[in-house]
């Protein structure tokens, strides 16, 4: 009897270009109606309807009804993780490999959301700084362990109550290999909570027109420099 997981079926859902585009649009954690999702992904309405049904049936998307509208979102953080991991295998897009990046590409590379946590150059710099200060220590597999009392005091100063975080597969914090930087940033419950906390504090904010883009405010630039020694280019 064969007992290996049937990955071919779910892999096929990720592998179709239009479905991949629909999934990628939802990487910022939003829930979108079919029409807006299709337009943003560049997929025709009729085709999008069929693809969305398959993604829901395959447990990659969840759908919620509100009035006459149906809103689609990624079914779980695990789906976002797979998309980011596949991006690693695909290599850095040509637009990000060019010596002179467009303003949009530069902004995307600097800071963006990856489902519920921060990604990009800034996120990698944060993870590096936290490791350097022993606030985070690499554990087994992809896990991060929180350091000693000094680390806990630092997270508490950020407004994070570590005791309230519900552990995931890798505990409360995990390493997520950044697909543009090829180094890990912080994900998991701790990464998601830090991202929301810094947005609420006015250090970060989502771009109005491009919700996956994350802007670092003047306050945020000062705070990241003071708290972690991170100096961002303008």
C-alpha cells in the first residue's frame, strides 16, 4: 500500500499560471471579491470563476459570503508559505535583477507584506539585528527561539506579550526565507504580531493603492535606527 502524500494534485493547483496569479494577489492577507481579484490578477472573469472554484475545492482558498458578495482569501498561512517557497525556486524576477530598479520594484523589495508578516530588505535586516542581539536564536528546522530576559523585555517594550501568542508548527516564531533577499525574515505568530503592532504604532503603513507594499514612515525610520541600529536608504 502506498502511503506517501498525494502532492501532485495540490501542486497542479499552484502550477497553472492564472491560478498562481490569483493566489499571489492574496499574499497580503486581504479577502477580495471575485471581480476585483480577477482584475488585479489580470484574469478574465469567466476563467477566474472556474479557477477560484478549483482553489476553494482544493483548500487553498477560503470563501466568505457577505450579502450578495463572496470574498476570497488564502485558506491558511501554510498556503502563503508554499507560494513564497515556490518563488525561491523560480529565482529573482528579471525586473528585480536589473541594475536600475523602478520606483515600484524598489519599494516592493524594501518592504512588503507576506500574508500576515513583514518581508523584504527591511524584514531581513530586522531578523538579522534580532539574531545579532540574541533576541532571537535559530532553533531546529525553521524555528526561532526567543532569547533570555533581555530579549523578553525588548519584545515587551514593543507591546508584545509573548505568553499570549499561540504557537504554530514551529513554535511562536519561524524563519521564512525571503524570496528577493535569499535570507530569512521573521514569520509565525511573533512576526505577524510585530507587523501589526508596528503598523498600529505608525512605524509602518500599507500603501493605499498597492496593499502588499509597505511604507516605512519617518517615525519608523527613526525607531528602527534607535531600536535595532537599522538605517534605511531613502
